[in-house]
């Protein structure tokens, strides 16, 4: 599942929920970490990030 968020520099970004290894709250918003040291910081609060990532897929 993919979810769209807004990066700290106000650019939209899409993440693959299956690749996320860790999520943490930071001063700028929420840091989403992936394997191999990759991460992205988004401005949405951690609760909103978790809600979006936990949404079930809606059949077309």
C-alpha cells in the first residue's frame, strides 16, 4: 500500500508502507525510516501518519 505525505520541504512524497521499518516523532513532524539507513521526514504528526498507513486497501 502506498500513502502520500508532505516532506519537510513541502514537496509531496509517496511511501510504500511495506518497506517501512520504523516511525518516530521528531521536531519537524514524523520521521519514516526504511531499510539500509534511508529515511524521509514528513510534516504530518505521527498519529496522522499511523492512521493513513493503517487504512485498509479499498477495492476498485
